[in-house]
């Protein structure tokens, strides 16, 4: 029973190695074509759920219904997608809502007009980001020199103005989002989500009535990434972020190294099992015969290292070997329970009886020590 228990213990100790060998083959899961997200239905690449392992470029939290965009968190309220007729790869559109932005708009805060939704894509080599519908604003710095120049310029192009902010004047035209080539150098372009023109209550003069806290974001794959997807791969940028790397999610790990094949994993697992078995057999053998691999001479020398604290003289192995003429069988006086007794004569002429342990009895050294302690008391 003890042997079975020991074998099971050794096998369990080897399981982590087997698990790590198997992990090499599942370091990158086979990514699904789509996944379900409550409120959005089925979603596909480049999106992935944050609760799952990464199988895309843009993470969605399907539990809290949030998506991060431009460094801010937005709630998603819907989606729709359309296929590109040339390659049948969908460009996904997520409808998002920002509660903080809505409060700023309702309070007619100038901070709302500073929100620039034209944030660049964090991975322009992989995909681009755009919002719709949008309204284009021109944020112009107020100073004593240029107001007379900016005002006539924008009025000439039929732009409305908002002057209630302390440091800036905003110019806009809901129906004209064209950026003039001769835009004054004191003005910057700002893109904000806009309400649809068909919605009631739209006032072309009131800038805050044109802005919407709900907007759509279009995530469009780059040409390189689109080609990768057509081949069934997944794209990512190289470490220097200068090129697009396409890898097969079924065969390649995220770092680009080839994942081990099934045969490799099986071979490694069998090898580890055999190694564990050999370790167990060796351990059990050494348990029964702890010093069978050591010569009798070495075992006797090991006895010299044991401190009996019995107040008796301790002789070296060489001294006892000389005294018994190398443990000559003709000098054997008798055979005890776990050792033979030899007649010997020391260099000083003293006659001694030397007891030498049998092979494979080193585990009874404590019994031998007890015997010595008893003899010293006689």
C-alpha cells in the first residue's frame, strides 16, 4: 500500500510538467468567427470580449457594456455592420453613448466643445477609426489682433459663431463640413458627434442643439490586415510597430514562434512520465539499499563522521584495516546480527575486536551506536 501511495505521489508531482507541456499547444486558442454580446448580438473581428482571451484588436466589455475609445469609456447601445462587396469582410459600426459628454452638452459647457472625437487610431497600421454623423467646428483663439480677420472670413463662408467661451470663438455650419484650404492659422479643427438633421428640435444657430451624446464609430481594417483576414489569419504589428504581421491562430503563438505540434506534446508527455517512473524506481531502490552504490570502504568511512558522544576512542578506517590485515577472513571471530567481528592488533600492541557492518545495513547505524554505548558501560 505504501508503495502505491509513493508512486501516486511521484506521479502527482510530475503533473505540473505535463500540464506545462500541454499548455504549449493551447497558448493561442482557435479564435471563433463571432461571439455573442448582450445588446449587440453577434460581433466579429476586430472586436473581442475582455473576459475571453484576446482574439481581436478592440476589446468590448460585454458585462458592463463598455468600450474604450480615445482614452474614455463609452457605453455601447447598438451596432450594425455592412459587407464590402469585394472581399465580404464586414466593417463594424458601434453606436456609443457618453454620459459625461451629455451632461456637458446639457449644461452648455465650453468643455463639451473641446471634446475632439477625431482621435487617431492607436494602431493605424491595423485599422482606422471614424465617427458619424459629425459636425465640424473651427476653434479659434481670441486675441486683439485676429478677431477682425476671423469674423469676416467665416461669415463670408456662411458659418455661425459661438462667442460665449472665455478663450475661444467657435465657428460652424451643420451642412458644410468642408475644411477651407486657407483656414486662419489661429483656428483648429474639432469634430463632434452631431444629431441627424431629420430629428425634431434641431436649431442650426444653437451649437449645443446640434451636438449629440450618441454617435456611431466605424472601425475599418487596413488593407494589410484585411488581406490577412482573407487568408484566415490574425494581424498584429511587429514589436517595432512599423509592419503588420499576419499569423495563423491555429498554429502560431502570439509572439510569432511556432507552437509545438500534437505529436511533439505527446512525445514530451510520454518522456516526462517515463522520467517520473525511473525517478520513482530509483528512489525506492535507494530507500531499500541507501548506499548500495557506495563501496564498503566508503560506507565505513562515513561512520567516522558520526559523533557518538560516548567517550570512547575513535579509530580511522585505515588503522582498523591495518589492524585486521585488510579484514582478512582468517581473522574473523564470528558473525553478529548485522556485522562480522574480526581479531586485530593496533600499532601500539593493543589487541582489539573490530566489528564491520554487513552490506546494505547502513540504515541500522543507530543500532550499532546503541551497542557501543552499552559496551562502554560494562
